């Protein structure tokens, strides 16, 4: 079964899509960067998304939550 990860850099979110159907994907779950993402089978496990933040030229996170 395919699993696709979409990284939305401007809004700093990641979404896995799985369980395909003729009309699109039946399953997805979005989390903001920095929160762990549960990746479905066949991969399974948890993905650390804290490294996905976009960094400004000076090293500060742009639009980081809680900043």
C-alpha cells in the first residue's frame, strides 16, 4: 500500500496520505512541524518532524509555532 508524505513548507505542516480509492485517499492526518507524526503501515512508527522547519538566513525559524 502506498503512503505519500506532503510537506507544506509555508504553513509548516506534514500530512501522510494512505488507503487509496478510485476517488482519492480515504485516510490522512496532518500535524504541525515539531510534533511527532505516526506513519501508517507498511512503514509504521513515528517520524520526528522537528527538523522540517524552514530556517531564515540568520538561523531563526520563520513562523515557528510558539516563537
